[in-house]
């Protein structure tokens, strides 16, 4: 978030960074099945949630083997690699980094070996109390980070690695018992799938900020970040993992226990942008929610025009909804290059000047002389929309009216989405009219927060809307204890330290 879901719409300009997706996790317990290949295809379905690295861990009752590398799922794994990963239980991960930089050492699943067994862990989300957890690890694990650095050792550099370290603190205790002890001490967003040699586990934070769903195979169980991944591997959807719930699956069957009371605050941005449109969250199909956002947007912000077009592909469902409600025809006005994905090759200056055309190109025959309504899911910095408006005008559009199917993004996320900093968010410093002038549109309108909430069909008090409102449902620590590199630097004065600001939690 990427795969065929089109999650690169915000990364249209070379070097332009939009809201980066949280990670994707997948787990399977299925004796007699090819669990590594099931996990591979599950991760393929979740590729939109992270494109930096991918990994799979497999357990066979005697040992756990982990294979991971930088790159997309099909770049990391091939047939021979998957055939070497044999067992009955597996977990997988596709990563976008939110804590810890984008490098091999931070790829997941993370792993620890103890005298009595092994633990492998994959995580979607972002913990906010890593400072507390580091102190806990220093006390419980005799973890001396400075000594390890001096000796060239590997101190935990991600929140996920830190949790894995803490899981392995007491080798005489089962992984399940360690989880029940540790999970109530975690703060922030987390969907975990983890395992030892025999058992698959899954846990979701008490607020249930990120989605996690349980599915059933003929001969086993599947856990995934999104229900679309269940469909891909032929698993029947059973239910969502409850907030504050720990599930364990082994030869004795499935058992569940609660480590904290549920206080649901699901991420509303999953409906706007992050999740695949063929996923279901809290009983609501994401495509249906996005189409309703478009219909609501048409009711709230009508404008006379000739055509409705989308910024493909994340804006497409809302654009269709806008056209349905307004009666203005929907047309494909932009062609997307589906094969321009995450690249490690920096574009030349000549290519950079082409900007948005690297990934989108206008259909002049469709848009020339037309008054256009362009529907997109959000505006972050505004650079992409500015380039898009210019390109459409050069292609002959008479008017360009931008409609956004989410409210203005004004605050950063600390729960698993790597937005731009608040200083970089265009809506944090400019009014809607000033943004319109900045991007060069004839008009600009956003959906209201009430309209967005209504489209999800989830009550507002059960959703996290912090990126729009600044109301963070989980208390945040001091600013110097937040940031992507908080575990990779000696202190907050490091050149790479991230400075953040946020309002008081209500």
C-alpha cells in the first residue's frame, strides 16, 4: 500500500511521498497443507499494505525457519525457496516501516530462540510506549543497548523486535503465558501473528485500530489483516479477531482468551484508502463504503460539470458514487501504468520533469473541452494534485473541480500509518480556499467528517479519526519518545530524530 489495488496513487510524482500503508500479516495452521505457499499467496493479497520487505516463518514441530528479504513478495520468494519451507504452521509479513528504518535487519518476522523453544512474530501497527518497553527489556532481559552497540551486537531496533525479545524473557514459560503477561503492558496499535514450533497465535490491541480476521480451511485455520486474503487462499471468513483477544491454534483446536476489555476505535482511514476494496471491515464492504462516500460528497459539494473522473485507482469507487448521485457521467479520463510500482531506481532529471505522467496519462479525446470533476481519496502535501491539475489543463480540460472523499488530513498518525509530518500536511497550514488556489483547481471540496462516518456505517465513538481531528484515542508519550527512528539512535538529539507535536488527548 503496491499490489493490484492501486495504492500508489499518492506516490505519483517521483520522490513524492503520500500516506504509506501499515503492514500486512498472515498466519496459517494447517497440517498436511503447503503452508509456505498459502502464506505466499496470502501476502500477495496483502502486498498493498507494505512494499519494503517480505518474510515467512515456518514451524514443523521441531524447529522454526525464517526467510525474509527486502523487496516485494514475488521478488523475495521463488518456487525453490518456498519448497524448502516445510511445516504445518506459518506466519508471513509484508512491511512498510513505521518504527525502525527500511533495512534488512528490520524485516519481519522477527525471531528469538530460547533453551526451550523459538518465537517468531509479525506485526501490523505501531506501539507508542517503546520507551517503557525498552526499560522493561533492560530489566527483565539484562538488555544493555549501549554495550551491544559497542560490541557490534543487535539491540532491538523496532517495536516488533522489542516485543519478540520480551516474549523470550522467561524460557521456562510458554509463549502463550508470556503473551498474556506482556500484551496488557503494550500501548498503541498492534495486530500480531506469532508462533512457536507447533502453535499459531494472534492478538489484537484493545482498541482494534488495525483489522485482523479469522478464516477456516478444510484442514486448518487462517488469520489475515484483511478478509480479501482469506478469499485468495480459499478460506471461509469466520469472524474478526476481537479487540483485546488472544487466539491460539494447535492440534487441540482453537482456544481464545481475553487479555484486556475491548474499547473499539477502528481506523477510519482503512475505509478511505488503506484496505483493498474487496475487503470487509466491521461488517462493511470497503468498496461499498467508498462508493457511498462519493454519493455523500456529491450531496454535500455539487458542481456543474460534464464528466466525473477518478484518480485511479483509489479514487475510483468514490468517483463512481459521485457520478451515480449527481447524474453526471463517469468516464475514464486518466490511464494508469499498472506496472510502475515501488522502484529503487531514482528517475533522471528528464524523467522527473515528466512528473505525474510516469504513472498517469490523460485521455485527451475524453477530457478535451470538458468541465471535469476529479475525485480522489485525500490530499497530503498537495504536490500530486497540483501536477494533476496542470496536466489536465494541458490536455484541454476547460475546468477542473477537485472533490476529496475524506476530510482534510491535518494530523500525523502514530498507530501504523506513516503520514507526512504535521508541518508538511498542506491542510494543517492552509484553508480549503488556499489549498484550492495552491493546486490551481477551479473548485475544491472535501467530504465532511459526519458524511465519512455515515458511509462506514460504524458509530463515530468506535472509530479513530485522529488524522482528521487530532483526537488520539490512545495517550501519546512525550514527543522525543515518538518517531520512526526512536530505537535506532542514541537519543533525541541525533540528526535523524523526528520532532512531532500533537494536541492533548481528550
